[in-house]
C-alpha cells in the first residue's frame, strides 16, 4: 500500500501524536513508482502528510525476499512479486528513488544478512555495506533537505560491528542505524549488539534500532542509549485481535472477552478505550475489519503514550523510576527475564526491587 498505515487515516495518526511514518522504498518503487510520486510533488503531498517521513533503502528485502533476490557488488537484483520482471537496485538507484519520494530521513542501501548467519558471508556483507555507503553519499542529490543515515552491520560478531561502526562514524553522517537485528537471534545477543553500537555512536546524532517494536525491547534499548525504532508489530498484532496494555497483551478473540464490559485499558484515554468495551471489540475482531482498525488505533496510541512517557522521564531525570514501573506492570511476579536484568546492569539501572529473589535451586 502507498502512503497508508493499514486501517487508519492521517487525521487519526495526528490525533494520537504520531510524528513520523516509515515508507517502504522497494514497494513504493514497484507501485506507483518513484517517477510518478515525484511528478505528483513527493510522498508528503501525495498522501497529504505534513509531518516527517522516513524511507528504508529496500535492503531488507534481501532477507525477506531472498528467494527472489541475487546480491552482487553492483547491487541487488530482485524478481518483482508483482509482474515477475527483474529489477536491479544499486546503492545509487536506491538513493535516487528516495530522493524522488522525498522523505525527511533516507537510509543507505546495505548488504543485509539474517542475524543468525555465520561464517564469511557476514564479513562480506559488512565490508560491502561500508563500500556502498560511499556510493550512496556520492549519489545523494538533496543533502540539505534529506538526512542520509548509515546502517551498522556485522551480525553478532563484535569485531565486525566495531569495524563498521568506526567506518560509518568517520563519514560523519546525520544519523546512524543499527541493522541486522530482530532476525531470530537470542535476546542476550540482541541487547549486547545494541549496547556495543550505542556506546560507540555519537551521542549528538540519532541512533536508530531497525525492526524493533516490542514495548519491552524499546524500553531496554532506550536504557542502552537508542533513540528511534520501527516495526509493524502494533498494527500487525492488532489484525490478529491482540491489544497492547501496560501489563503486556490482551487477546480480544478469547471467549472470556465476550461479556467483559471494561475498556481495553482503563488507564488509556484513547478514543477506543473511551467509547468501546472489550465485549464489543471481541464481536468485531472475529467478524469485521472494524475490529482491526479499532485495535490498531489503540495499539498505536499505546505506543505513542509509552514513547512520550519514556521521553518525559528522561528529560525530568527519573528514567530509572520509569523503567522500574514499566517492569513491575509487565512482570508483577518479579519474573523479569535474565537478559533484561543483564542489560539493565550494563545500563546502570537498578531493577532489583522488580525482581523476585532467586531460590536456592536457581542460585
């Protein structure tokens, strides 16, 4: 789809405080095409969105559409899932497409491999990512109005990550992304890569963890120094009938919801929670698209409130207390995952009060 968040209007996104939308360069280039978007005044004008836009580079499709892709030093050749035609996406072409789309933040084309990949392919992809960033910079025609971010690759190898980090920082980019995560790696490896990258990236530039959208992951990564995230999770999980709440998730398809007259979240002031009951939405999610739309609205409202509260707690110097409150709600029995405890220790946040004491067998 072009210029949409599934099931929601721009006015609704503005109402809940959304400041930026991500567009998929690969799909926008296929339909309606970058030239047509450019002719119509850019994506902002086409979709009537006056706030910020970010476009990815199309590189993620190297993983998600690997069966349709062939990766070489020149670029990535895809077989279009629309008409079967071959399409070559080079670093230069990716930037040219993004220049025409007109997003405020654009991403360099990187060589993406699944996080669980091991062996020489990871090193090859990391060095190619560094070579491609220079081609992206050379092709970028609108640096005054579009901020080009580089993407740190290197898999789970700290040495490769460090080489990529130093190479990108030397190029003094407007912002930096941490790529290649949320691809099946264990959580302990996940947070350690984030911690390594945020520690080495400039504090005065945005640090963007790509593909991360679970509330717990966002809180942990923020504690480690990250600033930006993107994910389809809030709306995708809504389409499966699941709502995000401070305690975790609420599955509205369950039969027990059929007679529950409470709002999804009594602490939420969004339009859905003020006007509809769990019972009503239960009826919809099993039969009507409106259920997905209402849950998408609520879930994005939840994520925006989480982000605002997180940001405010940092500004007001009470972020540790925010983290503690978040974890108490999510894990009332004190069963905070070990990887979260490890990450918070590195972040310098004491969450011992949120964790149940270890039994002798656990010790």
